[in-house]
C-alpha cells in the first residue's frame, strides 16, 4: 500500500487507536487514501510507528463506519466516499442526538448546564480567529458529549460519540468563524430548551442544529468533488 508521506498521527490527547483512526479518516477524506486502495495494517504500523493493535482497532472502526470495506477472504479497501455517505451519517446523528437531547432535558444536572452556558457566553464575547475556531471545536465536542452523557442510556451515548467522529474532522478543516457564529446560536437555543426542562423543544433544537450542518457539509463535499 502506498501512503502519502504526510500521514501522521493525530495529536489531540486521544487514545492511540483514536489517533490512528483520525489520521486514517483524514487521509480518506482528503484523498491521500483513494477509493479502492488496499488497507494494509502492517504497512500502517510501519508508517505510523505504532503497534498492530491500535491500527487493527482503527481499521475495524472504519469498516464499521462504512469508510473501509472488506469482503470475505479479501484485504480491506478504502470505500467510495461521497456526499451521500455524509448525508447518511448526519441522518443517523439527527435520530441519535435528537433522542439524547430529549432525554437529557429531563436528567441533565444544573452544574453541567451552568458550565456549558459559561463557555458559550465566553465564546460569544471572544475575538474571532483561528484560535477561536479551535476553542469552538473543543466546546462543540464537550457540548454534544455532555448532553449524550446525561441522556441516561450508555449505549445511546456511545453511538452519539461514534457518529460525531466525522464531524470533529470537518470542524477543523471545513469551517469559518462566520458559519460558526450560526452554530453557536444553535447551541444556545439547545441550552435554553435544556434549562427549561422542555424535552420536545430540546429535541427539535438539536435536530435543527444537525440538519443545518448536514446541508453545509454536504455542500462543501459536493463543491470540492
């Protein structure tokens, strides 16, 4: 397997398998790993300088996410990546995170809500720039993770995290301060519903938020195609 020499481990304080996953995810989404290209775990361990186990776990996750495919008795290969696939990921996010927001409205604690509100307020007041986008990406991860963690169902929270991995990558490379102002306002609307303990409005606000970004990211992918 030929891998672009710029392929390196993600460095975001993640577990090793998650860092390998994000590195491979970025390589697939940027075309460094092309559709139909074989995925050799041995070659990846050598290129990334890690053991076989985290690479194996990362490849298994990519297969589960539909970004790598493997037929019986065949080596896994990179799947055809398309805007339709991204659309489907966001459809799943609407189902999962709409439900997690609904449940969290009844269960989330005031300390978590207050902490999220404080960070949102600070972001709203801060100067915009590249550093702000990084701060936004960190807050976005925490925001969705905290809501999922408070939904009362561990399996639901785990699935929310799995489907958000693609979004984490897009947050870093496909967004601007201008469009993220809209996202921040959508987060505030979700917080408002959670603070009012209104599960229906929390679900609706979350689904609307994800739907807006579904449209945005699908358009970005189609423009780059």
